[in-house]
C-alpha cells in the first residue's frame, strides 16, 4: 500500500486536505468518492512522512475527553438517522476543529477503506479510546446495534467525567489548605523568625527550648534551602516515577483510599464507576467474565482493579458473583444485598446501575458535607501551628519583660 496526499471538497464545498493509504491514485480517488468528497488533487506521499503527519498532532496536543464524548454522541445521531458510517465519519472529520482528533478520524476512515473493522481502527489509538470503549464498539459491530452502543458510551463518558471532577473537588480543598500551611511555614522560617532571632541575640540570655528549636530550624532552612528545593523537586519526580510503575501505582491507589475523609469519597466514586461500567457491559450482551476483565482494566484504580480481577477469578472457578463481591471487602451490606437479588432475578445489569446511582448520590452528599467534616481537623492543625509559633516567638519577650520588672 502507498500513501497519497490529497486535496478535496466536501458536500458544503469546504477544502479538505489529508492522506489516504491505497494501492494507486485511482483507488485513492475511489476511497474519497465513497467518503462523499470530490478529490481535486492526489499526489504520492512517503509512507513514514504521512504516518508522522497523521499521528504527531494527536501526540503533541493530546485529545480532550470532551472531543470523544461529542464524537460518540454525534455518531449515534448520524447512525440512528441512517447515515452510512463512512459518510458520517467524513462529516465529523470536516467539522472537527481539534487537529489531533481530526487526524484520528482520518485514520479511522482509512482503516474502514482498507477493510478494517471500526473497533480495530479505534484500537490503534489507545491514548484516545480506552480498551473498554473499543470492546463496547466491537460488541456493537457483532450485534448490529452500533447506534445504541455509541449513545451508551456517551452517557458512560459523561458519568466518568463527572465522577473524576467530583474526586478532584474532594481533594482540592484539603490540598489547598495543606499547601497554604506549608507555604506559611516556609515564609515564617525564612523571613519572620530570623528577624526575631536578631532581637533575641541582644538579650544575652538562654532562650526557651521551643524558641531555640524554632531558631535552629530556621537557620537550617536558610543555609540549606537549595538542598531542600532540589530534594523537593527530586521527591516530586521520584513520586511520579514510582506511581507509574505497576507496583508503585498499586500501593499509591491503596493508600489514597486510606486518606482521612477524602479516602472514602475516592472509594465510593471508584465503585460507582465500576458498577456503571459493569452494568453497561452486561446490558450490551458482554459475558460476566469478559465484563469483569474489561472493567478491571479501566476502573482507574489499581487496588480496586485487583479486587475486580479477584472477583473474575472467583467467577471462573464457578463461585457466585455475590460470594466474590463479599470476598472483595469493598462493598457495603446494602450493595451485597442488591447483588444477591440481581443474581436471583437475572436483572444484574439493572441492579448494578442502581448500585452506581447509589454510590454517586453518596459521593455528592459527602462532597456537600466535606467542609463540615474537615474543618475540625484543619482548625486543630492551624491552632497547633499558631500555638508553637506564638510560644516560640513571644516566650523570650515575656521572660525579658518579667526580668525588667524585677
């Protein structure tokens, strides 16, 4: 197969430029006509150069999640209206403003032109389409219900985006307070305490223990701040490298769930995503074992993913889903009761949807009460910081005042 650069016009007369992979220029023109565009110029292009030009915008800019959501919704509408998949993708390619995603759609068109399935073409872009997304599209191709699958994927991506935003909101407030406290400690040790230390030297008296500790720590920070800065930057990048390793990510994801207050919100949000994803997969005709396998890889928490993997292994051994869910140790008794009812009635997809909705409501409630839950802890921390600083800074002054009075 050779690569050809082309210029063409779509149904609206807009100019389109891109690359196609075909046996010759005639076959390339036929591909373009099948897409519903009229070629103006077709010239040979080097294969590697064409591939680089296709892939680099995506890698350089990244593809926002919103683009994939709109793509799913628009493709559902087009397919439901009876528009052929090739024509629909061509229209989406012409209307997409994001250059990286336009290159992805163009590659999808080329894949379909060469006889590749849509799911296989989507799988060529794992940074844009998750394994769960690709698997669901493959199910739609097998069942002939692609339009329904794309609508469900749109709602699923919308829910995923909402839950991620909820988790970020849960962590934003405590993170901001802790960072502010750390910044205040740095400023006090570098600028405030040194000024008081100069005054203390004029006393020619032994300083209280608390004051001496503060002065010594401030002196250490003043003389060693470059090393502390380098150490902090190194710790940040070391942490990122550690969390990108499978074992490190597993440990960090497990630790996140143990963070006071915020940990339970992260856990409930992750379980809501698991339940909704599992419900979507089983409702679309995916076998339970395959659904658990796919969801375990896309649940976005390695620790919970390992629990789901353990559930899959249990189901493969012939155990019930209720037994494996109980052994996982992450579901509440109410949820386990719903799983039991789902197995008895055969309505597991509906009950899993209910579980996802239940956890989502709990996350929303936890976020509304987050300030009330975390304020006592923050007040205690701030009070302890103020007490230490007040005692350390003002004790020598009080001692000096008593000495002068005597």
